[in-house]
C-alpha cells in the first residue's frame, strides 16, 4: 500500500510538472504532423517580406517623385507622381493584411489608409502649417487617402491642381504637406520592413506555439480581421450602406481619383487569395499555407473540402467585383444592388474563414482569456 | 422502509467530510483569488455594457465596482468554510455569493461553476463543522466524531451523478463514431512535448473519446469499491491532469481530484488531519478527544432541529438532479443544435461550435436597413457565446431593439443572419432570417425560429 502511495505521489508530481511546463519546448516535427514552422517560413520569406520590400521600394519612389514635383510643379510631374501614388497604393493592398509586430505597433493600416480623408481639416493643417502625423487624431488627414485629395481632389483639371503648388498664396504650405505625407508613408513602410529583416522574421518563424500568442493564431486573426473589416466592410460594405442604411458614395476608397476603387478592391481580393494559398510574392509558386493546413487536417477529418470552397468563393467574389464600375461612388449611386451582391459574395467567404476555417484550425477568434469546460 | 430508516440512522466517522470541507473551502478561496488576480472581475463583470441573464434571473446584475465586494464576501466565506468557522452562516453566504456571481452573466457559464453551486447548496445541510473545525475547537459542545452516513454519501452521490451523466452524454454518434470534437481539438495541441505528434493520429482521437466515456461512466463505481479505489484515484488524477494540460479549464481538474478523496475511508482522512495538525502545530489529541456529548445524544440535540427538513430537502434536490438533465427530451430538433436543455446537465466538452451572427435592423416605415456592429455592444467573449446560442441571440436582439428605439428609430424589426458550424460540419444558416426577433418572447418553449440542423446525431 505504501509503495502505491509513493508511486502515485511521484506520478502526480511528474504530471503536474509536465502540465506546468507544457508550452516551453519546441516540438520535433514528424511527417505525420503539419509543419507550422514551414508554413510560417513560407509566409515570412516568400510572401510577407518580399511584399514589404516591394512596397517599401514603391514608397521611396513615391517619396522622390514627390520631391521632384514639389521642386518642379508641372502637370507632367504631377502625372508621374500620380502614377507612382497608384503603384504604391496597389502595393499597399498586398501588405495591409499583415498587421502584426511593428505594423501592429505603429497601427500601420490606420496611418496609411483611413478613408474618407478629412479634406476640411487637411486644408486647416495646410494653412496653419502645424501638424503631427504621429497623433492618433490625424489618421484621416494622412496616408494614401490624403494624397488622393492632394493629387486629385484640389481641383478638376491637372492644370488647376498644379496652381495650388505654384501660384497659390500658400503654395509652400501645400508642397510641405504633400512632401510630409509621402515622407511619412515611406518612413513607416521602411520601419516595418526593417523590423522584419532585422530580427522579427526569426521571432515570427520560431513562434510555432499553439497558444493564442503563437504566430499562426495571431496572424490568422489579423488576416480574418483584415478581410472582414478592411476589405469586405471598408471597401464595399460601408459605401454600399450596409451598416448605415443609405449609400455613402463619399466613403469609397480613392474617392478623388474616381476610377481607381475597383482596381484596389481587386488587388486586395487577389492578395488575400494568394496568401490563403501560400503563393510566393515573386515566383507565384505555392507553399505551405492555410490551404495545405486545411487539406492536412481534412485527411484526419474527412469533411468537406473547405480549401476548395474558400478558393471558389474567392473566384466568385472576384468575378462579381470585376463587373462593377471602376468608380464605386458612381456604382453605389447608379446601381447599388451590384455593389451589395459583391458584398454578399465577400461575406460568404467571411463565414467560411471565420467560422469553418477557424473551427478546423481550432483557433479562437480574438483570444478570449477565460476558462472553458 | 425500515431499511431506509436504519440507513438514515447509520453513523460514520466525521473525518472524511471534515477534510472535504477544508479542501473544498481552500480550493474555492484559491479560485476566487485566481479569478481576481487575472483581472477577470473587471473584464467580465465591470467592463461589458450589457449582460446576458438567465431566464427569470434578469434582476441578478453586477453592481459596478461593488461587484468586487461580492467576490470578497465569496472569498472570505470560502475561507471560513475551510476553517469551519461559523460554518452554517459561512456556507450559506458562500452559496449565495457564488451563485449570484454565476447568475450575473451566462456568458461565463461553465458546468463546473454549476457543480460548485450544487455542492455548496448541499453542504448547507451537512454537519461538516462537527470535527476538525474552529467551531468545534472553540465550543466542544459542538463537537461530534460521528455523523450520519448519508451526509458523506450525499457528496459521493452528487459526484457520481456528475460523472455518470457526463459519461451518458458522451454516448452519441459524434463522440464515439466520429471522435468529434476531439478530432478538432487534439491536433491543435501539436506543440505539447511527447504528446504533440501523437495527437495528430486519428486512433488517438478515438482512444481519447472512448476512454473518456468509459472513464466517466465507471469511475464512481471504481471509487466506491474498496479493492479498486486506489487504482481509480490514480485514474482520476491522470484524467484530470490530462484535461488540464490539453484544455484551458482552470481550477476544475484540481477540484475534482480533491473531491474524489471523499471516497476514501476515515483512517486515510484522519491521517490527513494529523498531518495538517502537525503542520499547523495544533494539538491533535484535542481534535481526536472524545466529544463531551456522544454522537447519539449529539445527533438528537444538534441535528434534531434540522433533520425534519434536511432529508426532504435533500431528497427533492437529488430528484431534481436526476431528472433535470433529461429535460432536453421535451424539445424537438437536435439538442446540440438548439441547445434547449443543454446547460445544467453535465454535458462537458461535447461540442465545437463556431458561429457568426449579425443583426439587421429594418425600419418598417422607410424600409431603411442597416447591420449592427456587435463590437459596439459586446465584448469578444460575449459575441462568441452569443453567436451560437439561441437564448443569447434573442436577448441581444431585444436589447438592440430597445437601444435603437431609444435612439429614436421607430417601427423597427430586427433580423439575425447567423451561421453555425457544429463539430466539424460545414457551417449552415442557424436562425431563420425572415423572423423578426423583436416579435419573439423568451420562454422555456421550443424556439421555432431556428432553422433545422439537416443531420442527425444519434444517442443521448
């Protein structure tokens, strides 16, 4: 009897120790286990970092082309600058979903793409010459939407726009504001990129923990949050009046450029689908991803082919979005039903991602720190 | 009848119940401290703007910063229960404060909180302070070393009910034939040392499912039967420590391990008491010394005043305990889908339900419509619980109705668009999107505004 008690006691201690040290070791992956480390590596090395590199390049081109324009404000330079702005804005759609690490810390998406821009207050900033873009209150006066206003919204023709930077009484103020906008975008982008290339990449890839602070859990939440709030709601739902009851044509992305909102949406859907499939940013080859992870889990579960359903739904949403007017402000005013149809197709995928995929991966939405039973 | 009478009068050593009281009180104290230290009082009961109440208990609400006071009362009374100090009033206070806390928001419902409330209620009627307690230390007149056998058996019975009903609930096709939801949960624990890779194996999911069901169904009997008792207790420890490793389940495993000690005989408990006495430098001989009043007299003097009521109350309590989990049979459609009769039935870890629910507010006069951003009103935890449980959906919809009416919206209807994925099935629409939830009333009646499950789960 005594022996049994002692054994039990030792056993108890051993189990408690195991219980308490449960998330300290790194697992040795076997072929029977899905290799999350490999998925994180693919995400970081083939998608996230290359996308940020490309985006950071685009923002420095944007920056130099802005100084070109401010030193020599001509219609031609304005048009070059506008092209560079468009390139960078499209590039932003490929990184916006990765709001993790430094990007999360600096609130990257809020700093670069809160729309509609507040034109009246931008004008007030320009005339006072007194602004600090680090302040949270300035998020709707900076980033790509503010540049949109500065490059496309000041007047109707290019010649007229250029006059704001030449003959306007406060031309210096306009030039300074424009330059500060581009500088801020470029420096934030570089800050995020540098953080990835100087250490964060390794932390990220090594963080294979299954807990809520694990990299897979966190980025999955960020990705779904992006798809639901920034893409589905921001680009389509809000202008279509889904959350307000009436259409809000003033809330489309790239309001002043007018013919650009569809292109941005399509780019964002494509980037989301590519990330889902683990498609390399440069080569287009696919690697370990949500898709392969779901397929692996499905070999255990033998359920519906979820990755197929999600990919099909990405296609349907893309097709629906392609049929829209280039200018979403016009679309919601002329025929909002098509905008709502696009919204519905995106919404189908929110449900697949947020309900079915999350369940399959057993990741909790917005980590809830409480007991279960 | 005479057998019952003899049983009613059978006496047994008071030590097991005394040890149970000490450890139960300590566990509860630790739970409250842990809850407080994790900041959950603020997060769960102070921060939210709105609370999901139980039907008939909408008057039980957090009371702002005074909510901390309720927890303080709960912690103190748990400590007093453990010490056996002013036991009767302490256990009543503990039961009331703990149950009040649980009733404040059903978002936090856990079977094990309900278990605590049940045990605390039971303990109000048990002579748990007659031995190894401050009450009996200070007033030897209160001391008894023998207590009615039924008082210890009633703790064993409630434990037995919990296990056996939890086991019965596992006898369904999802659990046994599909190994669901463990097939979803276990692979996600890939980074556990030793177990991580094993948990990817399908046979492990079945092994866990089946052994879990067998464990629940047999463990009370293995604990009751002396030759298997130690073996059973080792199983209890392994099982609950394993659940602790695999799932975020808080203090519950420890509570169950400690509770299972009640099955051991008095000698074992007296050694524990001896050990604690030594540790606290208490005079063990004073604890064991013969009571001034013998147990027979004591029973007549001390318990007479209650026993008339105690046994009928306990009989009613256990009848309810035995019958209540079957109430789901009164409802149509699949229990896991509608969750009508799911709570308070020892259905533990049976479902993985992922869900998404948004609400559309329609103005009947203008036809104007918009969707509600749930994060404006609910915490992420509340939203998660609300999305897949019909009584939550209804209560929240009606709250939204009041909110928007107060904002000046007139003639509005509220519709839910809701998707639920149950145990790895593909998500399906959950609430009938054509039904205006403001026209529905909460009741114990079947909620016919839910859409059918389109599948069957066989079994209990």
